[in-house]
C-alpha cells in the first residue's frame, strides 16, 4: 500500500504530491520538502525586502532633495524680493498718497458679540386626564341591585381619588415648568444686562477713540505744533521698511519759518542683505550661501540711503495738507563702530535741505537718487558706507547759554528728607535729576538753567518722543502754600517765548482750582507734591513732604535772621 500527501507552500505558490510506502516515511519526506521551500521563500523574501527598502530610501532621498531645493528656491525668492524692495524704495514711496484720510482711522466696527437668545428646555409634559368612569355591571350585579350600588360607590371613590392625584400631579408639573421658565428668563435677563453693559462700554470706548481722532484732526488743521509733529512722526513709524532697521527719529518744527528739522536714524550696513543666492548641494546634503560681492553690497547701501533721504522729504512734503512746511532739513545719523579704534560712533553721514516749492517740481519717477541728492546740494562723504561725519546743515537746537553744571542730589534722599524744606539749589538739581531719569528712558536729556532763590527753577528737556517730544520747559515751585493761577500763566508765557512744545510745573504743595482751569486744554502739565513723591518712588527714591514742618523751619530761620540783623 502506498501513502500519499499533498505538500503546498503559499508564499512560493508551489505544491507537490509526495508518496511513500510507510506513513512515517511520508511525513519525513513531506516535512523535508516544505522546509526546503520555506528556506527558498525566506531568501526570496529577504531580497524583496532589501529591494523595497532601497527603493524607499531612494524615494525619501528624492523627497528630501526636492524639499531642500524648494526651500532654497523660497529663500532665493525672499532674497530677490528684499533686494528689489531696496532698489525700488523711492519708486514705491512716490506711488503712494500720504495725505491722511482721517475717516479711515475711525473705528466703525460693530460690537463683535451677538445678543444672547432666550434658550429653554422643553417643558415637562402633563399626564393624560383620567378616563371617564365606565361601569359595566356583572350578571349578579344586575340581579342584586345592592351589589351593583356598592361597586359603583367604590369605583366612584377610586375615580375621584385618581382625578385628585392627576390634578395634583398636573399642578406640580406646571409649577416646575413655570419655575424653569422663570429661571431661564432670569438667566437671559442677566446675560442681556451683561451684553448691554459690554456693548455700551465698547461703543463708549469706540466713540472716545473716534473723538480723539476728530480732535487730533482739528488740532492738525489748526496747525498746532504738537499735532503737526505727531502727524509727521507717524509717517516714519508707518514705513514698510525691514524689521531690523531702526525707527528712531527726532523732529523739531520752527513754526514762524515753517521749517522742519529731521534727525533720522539710518540703518547700518550690517542690517543689509549679505547673501545673493542659496544653493542646495545634494552630494553634501547642505545649503551653500553665495554672498553678494562686497563692492556691490556697499553700492547697494549708498543707493538705498540716498533713496531714504529723498523718500522722507517726499512723504513730508506730499502729506502737507495745511501748508505748514516750506523747508525741510533732513539729517541722517548711523549707529556704527569706528573700524580703526573699535569704539562706538554715531556720526551724521548725510544732510540735505529742500524747499517744498523746488522739491515738488522734481520728477521723482526719473531721478537718479544720488544725482538728485547732489542737485539739492546735500552734503555727505564720497561714500556713505565709509561713515564719514559731516556737519548737519541745521541741527536740533539743544544748546542754551543759560545752561549750568548740575550735581546729583537724589542719592542723598531718605524717608526723613522733607522736600518742602530743602535748600533751593538742591531742590532745583533734584528736579533736573529726576526728570533726566524720566526722559532718558526714551533717549531724551535735561539741562538745568540758572535760577534765582525765589523757589522756582527753570530746566529744559529735549525729548525725542513724537507725542510729548521736542523742547519742554520744566519749572519747579518749592512752595508750602497752594500754587495760584499766576504761576501757571507765567509758565505758559515761558513756553511760548522758548518756542517749546510743552511746559511742566512741579510743586511741593498743590494747585488751586483756578490753576487747573487755566491749564486745561493747554500744553501744560501740573504735578502736585503727591505726584512728585510718586515720581521719586518710581525711580527708587524715598522722601516726604511736610508743609507744616517746612513753614515752622522757615519762620524759625526768618526769626533768627531778624534777630541777627
């Protein structure tokens, strides 16, 4: 008798009939054949897996290469866009209108939230009414009337009880539904009150902002100096220049001459692109930057700075809707490093003056920036990149022959120091030192002037801030009595005489109502004794103001003086 068995291997797709004279021999032959095929299958599978892995790595490498090349292409596109923006800086500037559309500044947006809606859950349904009593007498009840009456009485009692229970349940459910409705309406009412309060607050703030814009517009069209300066300063802060460029500038407007002096912070060459192109080297799997030739980069720097100067003049003149400008002096300054000494320097490297009449006649679409700058008789070195200092055609006025040397006082203060009883000269230096710390946070400076022993002191602050900036007169009154309106009037006159943009009056006492009324709406700031102490504390100093003690000291000193005389 011959034994048979079919041996199959699904991986290879093979099968064979194995025969043997004995069953044990058959199993041995079948097992040996299957193991041979399995070994063959494992080798084949290993080869397939290796080929698949190789293909996957190849595809991944191609994807990485494509991604790297796409990244390089994007970087090159960004570099080209940045270079094009520099080359066309002046062209881009003159294609825009800089006369302010005041209405566009107003906030007309609707309150962003929607009014809450009254949401309610479905009321709980009431149970169906109790069915009417349906009595069907039995045969016995028909024969025996007493039994019928007895069951009718019982059924009527049960029916009455069921109706009573139904009514009670209906009343309870109606009460619950009413309470739920009242709670929902109460919650909705609260949400509506909150919504209306937020909406009102939003609209009031919006109205206030829009009123400020109207007031700013009115002040601008009234040619108020601080409004004009703020208007012009905004032109510089709104520039779409690279983020790594400085945004600092100082403006000084000379009202009578309709002249504006601009000290503008130019970007250093380090803020300019240094890479012309980015390439992906597949063999090394890395990016390679192709630099801009140094000569070309320096030329780009010079060309751009000339464009900045002309673009600034254009924006200022073109935006002048109130005929407040007849002449502009533009001084370009740069924070840099002296290559010879390694010291930080801040030279003025270009200065140009232009009248509105002459400048607006230029065809800015056709001019060569460097040639136009020279035509306007601008002054600069042969190459701006060399940081050659030049004398500004006109500088911001920060000099005054009245300025005297100052000394530090604040560090000697203590909680026992009575400001109202300080020596008058120490007090004036303290005020100078305090405001110097306040204004220096924004790059300003304060200089003290010669003062008399009348308890008042004049100091001049030069603040680059566009809103509170310019020349600021500071006067202090070391008083023990309320400061009246005459001192405020005197300060207001000083502000006009000095050509200042603002006046600050500081006292150790307080101001009367007439003083506040006079200062209202004028470029004057009144600081009382409590505000002076707060300002000291803000900068880390402590002192006190005791008017009664100061009066006693003054009376004692006066008495001693009379006794000696």
